[in-house]
């Protein structure tokens, strides 16, 4: 560390009033500096003391808060254990429901399959009945056309071969015969 007194030793000694004045000035400045630094150090020490006290106070508050947090954590832990026990119970019930649900689902699936087969069987029967009905209708239409063509052919032959009276009798007989055939065809 530099010795500040040493810097004044360099000052020439021939002007003693000047040296005295400088030493006096320096002495006054030293006193001011000492006072300034003593106040500064005092303030720093007071601030440090206050920070230490605040730290102690805060640590006590934190300790109290930590104890409170510990109690809360213990209470939460107890609640967590209860919740875990309830969860295990619910999981077992859920597993039971799942097993029962699978058997119910399987039963529903089988019922649905059986119902679908029955519906398909009914649809097959309806289809066969519809086909049979359409076949009968087509057969009847063909018969009707054949009879109409036969009647027209017979009428044409009769018209060309017979006289009017015979022609009328033949037409009446054919109409009666076709009427009887019509009843047979439509009532089958």
C-alpha cells in the first residue's frame, strides 16, 4: 500500500511556511477523509447488520413457512394415499365392469348375428316368393297372348270360311270357352 506521507517528503524543505500550510491542509483533509470513511464504514456496517437481521428474520419466517409447508405436504400425502386406495378400488370395479361388459357385448354380438341371419332368411323367402309371383304373372301373360292370337287366328279362319250365322255361333262358343279359361287362369 502506498504511504501518502512519503509523497510530502519529496516537497522541498526550503519554504517552511508553504510546507507547513500543505501539511496543515493535508492534516485537515485526512481528518475529513477519516470522518467520511468512518461514516461510510459505519453506514456499511449498519446496512450489513440490518441485512443480517433481515436474513435471520426471513430465515425464521421461511422456517415457519417450511414447517407449515411440511404439514401441508403431510396432509396432502395422506390425501394422496386415500386417493390411491380409492383408485385401486375403482380400478378393480372397472375391471369387473369390463369383464362383465365384454360378456354382455359378446352376448349382444351373438344376438345381433342371430337376428341378422333371421332377417336374411326372411329376405330370401320374400325374394323367392316375389320371383314365383313374377314367374306366374309372366306365364299368365304369355297364356293370355297365346289365347288372343289363337282367337284372332280362329276368327280370321272363321270369317273367311263360314257364313254369318255360323260365324256368330262360333264366336259365342269361343267367347264362352275363353271366359271359362280366363276364370281358370286367374284363379290358379
